[in-house]
């Protein structure tokens, strides 16, 4: 095994933050079966959307979940909120196993785990007024706040920066950013302890994105709500998350506190993601940063590559990567809680290389032509 | 994808005061605080559509006429059953000549018989038409309501639960769709009737109505089921349904509060197309001789009779025919207008 490997993984419980654990996910797996055949349909395969994910979220902590499109972030979020039933693994919320809890069994924790959705146009029922939309979680859970539900709705609207008098309006009368605020108000209606936000700003106009992120940050800090913030690039998450988990093709490849991930990343995929973020200043002295262009698509989750799933696009891949799956462990020199799944990790730096790494042969040929 | 430039922008915009930005976002909509629902918007668009409003007026007029048939015949002083040509009571006012054809012009139009009389029997066409419309419209309304309800329920169940339930409901739908409809209407009507009534006895009229209802219902719900199923299937995946699930809403509540209000428009649109086509089908059944029979006044039966008299008295077909063409045309135009009002993008 690799020499810089020191500690075996503590099943995701190596949370460095001293806070108590709110949500713990172990070996979470979701395979969507594919049916085919005629005349009798049989299971012919499975989309391995999420495959053995370990995560922990502390009370009031915000965890960023990052990865390219199709790597299973939304599926993970939906599993945590139990919109989907996991194929395998365990979800523990506040010490209670909710992996296979039915709707009725879930009722007590339902109000504590809420979700903010990606598309502000499809996440609000077009036939309901804003008041009805925000009120309905309270109705479902039989919550009667002091002063009535309507008063609470007005407070929530004010909290998310909307005019409380817009209570009787319909979603189509609002802009995308305002709609997303309504979605936030709905998620807050039940005083949740954990909010899963699935790319809450990626459908919004650039000028609105920052406002909504700021709102979420304000909510997170003032109300002490834990967040799982899903995004597909590292820039948005940076301002928001205390810890970041990087996902690739259904697996967590690297997880750690914000500083470790942004300044001392070890996994080649994290390096690639970071190099695609122009805004992030890695360290003050390094003017020129490394350039890695990740070209090509994520391989199909139906037939993921053997061994390390990133090996088809990795510039450090060796034979071992094809045969042995790298475990998610703490590498020597990493801080506690900074786990990486790689046999041949990169140096913990993001400074420029002698030569750009270009991952796509076609792209490389193109650049040589131009130079 | 959030592009790097987007990310950069958001990074610099973080400095913006969120409160300030939010209030300015709100300010532009602060004038009128009572929102207008999609339904109200639809009604406003519909009101602006002249054709739609006109056709709606015509359609309503027909229904009023049909419902008020007894009143109208009281004014005209006729009824659809009396044989004015043969009844000795009316011997002093002859309506037919020696060959059994109507006296006077245009099928015997007169102050007593506004639309003329039927050859041979001398029955009053006006009374037969308004009563016939009544039979047809009420029947069509009944059939359409039944098959819409069935279609909605089956479509909702299949669409909402999906999986195996949806698969089997889909196969049942396919099975019923595979019947050649017109043929089966004709073939099935006597079977259904014979099933309940001794063939040697006279079939009561209410029973004929019931048989028509059953046959049209059994063979007509599939279109609605398919439309509702596909709509529900797409709604089920929408995030607001997931939001309701995350809040812990029961399937019943999700169907009632989240899904039903959103399938009202396709249902209404389908209704405005389904009703006229059902009227035509019922007329066709009577025309083919398996629907209503003598002496029940019925729109379709008037055409059957009209075809019989076409050579001697072509005028007999005129009033029922024109009435039907105008009605179906207006109803279909109304359907188009309703669809346009619900979905302005598909408009002309
Ligand atoms: N209901 C489903 N049935 C079958 N496959 C699914 C289903 N939902 C997701 N998948 C597959 O699972 C994989 C992961 O999807 P997921 O939506 O979790 O990705 P993601 O990381 O959220 O991507 P994005 O950034 O595009 O939202 C994809 O390959 C997707 O096609
Ligand atoms: S294990 Fe091998 S293929 Fe996977 S990221 Fe590390 S070096 Fe690359
Ligand atoms: Mg997603």
C-alpha cells in the first residue's frame, strides 16, 4: 500500500469539528434498476448513481457537496431527505435510524429535515398563492404558531427579504430570485435543523446568485441550521461551507474542512475542479496557478470503471488504479478529517506546474495547432 | 453549469447589500397586492377572444333551448308525439296532401308548424327538434361526464403510482382502445339490451338510454385516461410535489392540493372536444338504428328519417342539419378558444 497512508478511515466519524453529529450517512448506495427485454421485462442492469457514500454533518454545520453533473449529488440529497429509498447503507439523524422509515415513522423528523430545490420555476405550485405554499408544511404537520399561521408566513416572507403583503400573490408574478426566496421561506416554515439545498442558485441569473447565497448564509448563521449545500463548482460553496465533500461518479473522493480542500487538495479530481475556478486565490505568493482542463464526460454510471472510478480521466493513473479501489483515508500530512481516496495523491499545493496538464488528446492537438 | 465567469461575478457581487437588493426587487410589484390566479388570467384572456365568447354564447343558447324544450313547445302549441296529419282532432287543419307530403312551402312551414311537419305522419318538426336536442344533449352530457370521471380516476391512479399499477392499467387501456369503436357500438347495443331485457318484450326507452350510456362509456374513457396519466406523470416529477413530500404530506393531500388543481385545464379542454364528438356518436347510433327508436324524439333519429324522406321532402333535413352543424362548429371553436386561453403560447 501507499507509504503516505497512515490512518484507516473511521467510517466518516472523523469529523474534526467539536460539534455533535446531526446527520450521519454510512455506505449510502442507490442503484436505479434498468429494465429491459421482451416480452417479460427483467432487470438488465443498474445506474449506480450513489455507491457507498459516507458523510457526516454536525449541528449547525454547513457541508458543501461538489462534483460534476451526473455524479450523484442530487440523488444523495434526495436520499438524505428520504425522497428516495436507499438501496443499501444507513442514514442516522440525531441518533435515530431513518434509513427505511415509512412516511408515518418519519413524521417526527420530517419537520426537521427540509429541502431547497434547484429550479425555482418548478418548485412552486403555479396554482397556489405564496401564502398557501409557505403555509402548507405547517398544515401538514399540524403546527399552529403563536398568532396564527398567516402571521408566521408574513414573518417568514420578511425574513427572506420579500414584502409580507405579497401573501396573496401567485408564483408567476415573481422573478426567479424572488421565487427562490419563497422556496427558502417554505423550507424555514417548520424551523428545520437541517436543510438540503440542491444547487439552489445554479438556475438563477448571475446577479441574483450572490444575493440568494447571502440569504442562505444569513439564515444558516442566525438560525443555526445545518446545511448540505450541493453545487457543481467549488466557487459558490467556498463562501458558504465549513466542510466540503467532492463527489465523483457516485463516490466521495475527497472530504475535508474548507481550508484543506481549497489550499491543500490531494485528489487529482479536486485539483482539476479547483483549477477550473479562476476566482479562488490559492495562496498569495503563487501568481500563476496550475491549469488542468478536465475534458470529456463522466463515464457512464451503469458501467463505472474498475478500481478507481476517476482513472479514465486521471493523469496519474497506473495499473494499480485499475485493479484496486482506493479507500477514503486520511493521508500523511493531512489534517484530521481530511480524507482522500487516491493511490497516488498529488502534492498538497495548487501552484503552477511546469507544464499544463491537458486531459483530452483532442484538446491538446487543437492547442498545439494554435500555438 | 455555473460557468467560471458566473462564479466570478457572484464573488464580486457578494459585497452588495442583500437587504437593499431584495427590497428593490420587491418594490416593482408593490402596486397591486392581490394576486391574480392562473384561472383568473385565463378568464381574462378568454374574455378578449371574440370568437370564443360568441361560440360560448351559441353553445349556452343550445343548452337553454334543450332544457326549455317543454316551455318552447308550449309557446308553439305543438308537441313531438301528436300525428297532426292523421289525428282526427286536427282534421280541420290538414298538414299533409294525399301523397302524405307536407302542404305548403319548405316542408310545410306555417304559423302552427314553425319548421314544417314530417311527411306521412305530420308530426311537428320544431317540437321534435327541440325535444330531440334535449335527448341528445342530456345523453351526451351524461356520457361525457361518466367517461371523463373514469378517465380521470384511471389516469390519476396510473400516473401517480406508476410502476406495475401503471403498466397494467396501460394494458387495459390498450385493450379497450383496440376495439373498432363504430362497429362495436352497433354490435354491442343489441347485446347489452338483450342482456337485461327479454328480446320478446318492448325495450323501455329509459333502458335504451342506459344501454347507450354503458356502451359509450365503456368504449370512450381511454382518451381521457391517457391525457390525465401523462399530465400526472410529468407533474409527479415536478419539484413542488417533492417539496410536499419532504413536508410529510400524504398521497391523498398531494393529489388533492398539488396535482388536481394542475390538471383542471387539460380536463376542461378535453371536455370541450369530447362533448360534441359524443353528440355526433349518439346521433350516429340512432341513425344506424341501434340508438333511440320511434317515437322517442332524438336528433340522430331525425337524420335517419330525413334520409328516408330525402327524395320527396328534402326540406325535412334542413333544420336539424343546420342546427347540428352550427352547434358542432361552435363547440369546436369554443374548445380551441379555451385551449388558447389556458395556454397562450400555443395560440394562433
Ligand atoms: N430516477 C432515476 N432513474 C434512473 N436513473 C437516475 C434517476 N435519477 C438519477 N439517475 C441517474 O443517476 C445519476 C446521478 O444523477 P444525479 O441527478 O444525482 O446527478 P447530479 O450530480 O445531481 O447531476 P446534476 O449536476 O446534473 O444535477 C445520473 O447518471 C442520472 O442519470
Ligand atoms: S487512484 Fe489512481 S486513478 Fe484514481 S485518482 Fe488516484 S491516481 Fe488517479
Ligand atoms: Mg442535480
